[in-house]
């Protein structure tokens, strides 16, 4: 059930709310490609509630468009399906968490400025900021030592900042990603605590035509500063990652 209300005629501002019930049967990969626990997985059921505010605007000035969205949500999940490493990079374990309550919120800001506006010569800069707060607690059994603890690998705080510059077929992209403190197991104790991590990523793309072919070349450098970090426990990520991509469309 989705409800949307726009209170002002000349302003692109809306209030949205929804309630959604979902039922997820474990996939083939969940059951059989994971470790043996996967064959005993139960279906996951979830009830979701959300309330959000959306605002956007377009102008003829240097700032061409800008906007913001804020959303708060609440999820009530039974038999939540989670994955966690179990000694093998290619064969993970799957498990059900009996009852999980998730309370969270997202905030997004974006703006696009046009610094040069000439025929076939436009310089645009777009910036985006995003922040997420999520409290996901296991409330299956109040006698468990991890009752009301944050579930594995879910950070309380995460966010990103993205800047995109386009000019004459060139596109320069910079992104900053941040993931806060979280825990690798169900018990939120210092032994299982995982440190926050962040990365700086950069890419440069050129789009051009070669005869009737639409060509695109891209150079990406991820984790620009070479930070040591782990997304999941005991699986360190590469200090640098460089990729060159060529694509052609007829």
C-alpha cells in the first residue's frame, strides 16, 4: 500500500508512506551452494513501514537542479536469512535469525551546476551526499546472550559522497564511501568488533565515435589511498584496484 501527497501546486514537494509485506523463499544458492546449514533454511517474512519526504527543483541559473529526500523506516522480520563466511571464500554458511527488528533512516542531497553553457560545450558538476542509519536488533529470545544486539555485518552508520564532472564527452567521477563500526558475529563484544572503513575511488571516462561505432573507454582506480580494510571478517580487500574498460556499440 503506497500513499503519496503533494501539498503545493508549484513546488515539487511530496510526502510518501508505504506498508509492504513480503515473503522470501530461500534461493537455490542459499540452500545448496552454501554450507549444509542452507538446506534447513526457513522462508523469510517481513513487514515494512516507511515515511519519506521528497523535494526537488529546477532553475535556469547556474544551479540547474537540486533536491533532497529523507526517509524513516521500520521492518519487522521473521526468520531473516543471513550469510556469513565459514572458512571458505567460495562456500559460505546461511542461517535464519528468528526475529529481527530494524529501525533506520536515509538522507540524500543532490545538486547539479552548469558552469559553461555553449553549443556542444557544456561543463556540468553534480554532487551527491547520502547517509544511512540502521539499527537491526536480534530479539528472538530474551535469554540469549546476544538479545537485542546488532545483527552481524550491519553497521549503524554508513554514507557516501560523489562528485561527477562532465565536459565534451569526458566524465570524471570521484566517490568517497564510509562504513561504520559493526560486528562479525551475533554477540556484540570487543572480540568480534570490526573497525570502520572508507575508500576513495576515482574514474575517468571518454565517449567518442569511431565511424558508426559509439565507443567508450574508462579507467578506474578504486581504494586510491591503499587503505587496509575488511568488508567481512578475515577477508581483506585489495589495497589498490585498477580496471581499464573498453566498450563499443553499433
